[in-house]
C-alpha cells in the first residue's frame, strides 16, 4: 500500500477516471458526445485517483445533505464511480483509497457518507451499512384505477426534458423531506440528465401545481413498438409529491395515458402508498425489493446528536471504528440528547430517582 500514490484529480483527468470506472463495470468509455454531459457531473476536487505509476483506481464524490429523524439536514457526501483496474484488484488498492477518502471527509466536517453498492459484500468492511431499501412494482394500466375518494385538485403541466430540468430541481428543493432523503446538488441533476438522455425514447415530466405553486412531479419515458399491437411500457423514473392531492393527481395522469399497457415504477420507498390509492391493490405487483442507500457515519457524535429521539429509556452504545478512531467510544443516547461517557457499555441503566 505504501507504493500507491493517492491524490485528488484535476478536471483534465476526470475523463480518464470515468473511462477507468466504466471499464471496471464492463461498459465502454463515453464518446465525445456523451462526455459533454458526463463531464458536468464531476464535482471539482471530488475525485480521487490511485497511481502505480499509471491510474489504477478511482472514486468520485459530491457534497449534499441528508435528512435525519426530526427534520435536520446534516452534511453528507455521496460516493460513486468507485473502481479498481481488474489487474490490480486484491492488492489493497481499494482499502487505501476508501481510507484516504474517509479521512478527507472527516477533516472537512462531513457527518455521513452515502453510496449505492454494486455488490453487497464490498463496503461493510469500510464501515458502511444498508440504511434504506426500495421496491419496484408494476401496474396494469388498463385495469388499475384510483379509489373514488382519492384526493383531487390542482393542475397538471406536461414538460419536455429540457424544460423539466429547469423546473424540477426547484420543486424538489421546496418539498418537505422525510428521513433518509438527500438533497440533489447540481452535479447530481447533471448525472440524472445524462441517464435520461441515454433512453431510446424521450423523457417527459408532469408537474402538479397546487394552491401554493408546484408541489410535485413525475418523470417517465415510454418504450414499445410504434405500430400495432402498440404494447408499450411506461417506466416511471421519479415521482415526488408534497401533498396527498399532488400524489394522487400525478398517478391519475399516469394511469390515464393512452397507448400504455404497463407501468413499471422503480426505486420506490417500501412504504409508498400506491396500494392505499388503488381501488383494487391486486392490480399492482411487487417485482423486486433491493438495496438503496448504504450509510457510513463519518462523525458519530454529530450523527447521533443531529437527530431527535423518543421518550424511551436511555441506552449505551459502544462504537469501535478502526478507520476513523476518533469515533470510537461509548455514547449515552437519551431523549435529552447524546453524550460521551466512561460508563461500561454492558452495564445496566438506572433512571435517576427524580424521574
């Protein structure tokens, strides 16, 4: 490991890092046309490279915020595009790179690191753990109907991709965020844009306008033959709503689209209320449940103190962190907050007599 050079890459090196990462996931490098868009989702100063002496590993990151229970938004870094060249794996390159990245995050005051894992067995050894899961479900567009008492109201506006990329970020930023939601910085919207442009059919967005202005949107594209039998599938890429009326209104629009047979909604929360919205919940089926966010606590005291707690009995939590040893210790967590303590983690807790 001491022979590796690990450093932050300059913008002129981002394309080489992109090509290396794409090679590790068995994808071709971006051509010139695609790189015009891809270059925009590399945050300056956010990409590491490992050299020996040529580039053999890379990891990219971007700054964002994560909403925790209680509503606070704490500093977070999203980690992505992590890869090591196939002929240099199993030699400590990944560990050296991930350690250097975490140390940098800690120095910058980051509270959480967040990633989507390509394989579930990789990141646990670096302190990441599965924090959220998602489900993919399908609806029979011809037979699925909303309940007659489903919320209504508001206006809908259909946008093409260019206009959607102007409107949707502000709508997203204005929504109340549930615990586990992360902000979407500009570089993440640019990644989102490139993924949508890769689709064989044009992406569309529909925005719901409520009494106070735009309060939800859905992004989708439709695939299928342009001739009879017109069997087409609508892939729902995103749907966010700030009210029950917005949520129902967006689904009412999607279920009313002509020349669509099936709707596939991917990466939806496990508690997505679509089942409650349908008159017959059996018109939908769950196709898959999978991993979503893997979270690593970079600053354990800040992470524990940043959220709110209920009125349960205090607990003692012991943390051992070999990569960021400053996190190691025992923490007393109660409805009053969080503090470090010398109390043995296995000891029983006795409430003070005045409680």
